[in-house]
């Protein structure tokens, strides 16, 4: 007979985009919009007279619209999810998961505020806000207390920029 363990609430952690990510996504939106406008303009101005026109312009408009949908989904649903059994990574329509029972350790690098999650032979580095690191570790430990949690600190930090001048 199975024990009735209470289900833990699913927890969500937002992916942290860098300014470069936002710039690339914005460029994707601009290029896609230009593709749609160009296709519509060409079809409205010249019409579709050859088989090539049927292939090129509607196809360009469809691919551009699909790219807009994919980029919007990426912005809306880029997150990490911790549920009862899985640690899930979602990037728009792309989803991958790792069983929480397979996670062996989590290491926090205090110098860079980056987590490294080790699961057997593989590892991944969740890109979340620094203030969310502790919450993510706690969510994983609630579901699998056997996970080893540690942190690293660089011991020999260089002194300032030569402040030890004697007069």
C-alpha cells in the first residue's frame, strides 16, 4: 500500500534574460515584421502571377509569423518549474525535464551567484535572479533531501588596485 504523501505546490522561477537576449529577440521581431510587410506589399502591388510567387511570398509571411509566435512564447514562458517529481526547463514551446530523484548535488558559486545542478553525468546552470537561488535550492531539497548542497568561494581575492603604497 502506498503512503499518502501530501503534494507539494509547484514552484516557478523566471528565466533571467540578459540585455543581449532582449536585443536579439527584438531583432527577431523586427525582421519577422519586415518579412510580413514585404510579402503583403509585394502581393498587393504585383499579385501572384507565377508558381515562384506562390512559393516565395506566402511562405515568407508564414515563416515570419511563426517566428513571431515562437519569440513571443519564449518571452512569456521562459522559466524553471519544480513540481513533485521533475525539475522542468521551459523555453517557449521547448521543454525538458530532469527527475528530481536523479539530482545528486547543487553548488552555488558565491562569486558569480550561479547555481550548478548536477544530475549524474550531466549538469546544468539555471539562469535565474541571484535572489531566487536560495528559493530554488529549498524547493529542490523539499522534494529530495538527499541532494548535497554546497557553495564555493574564491579564497585568494586580489587586493584593491595597488592601495598599499607607502609614502
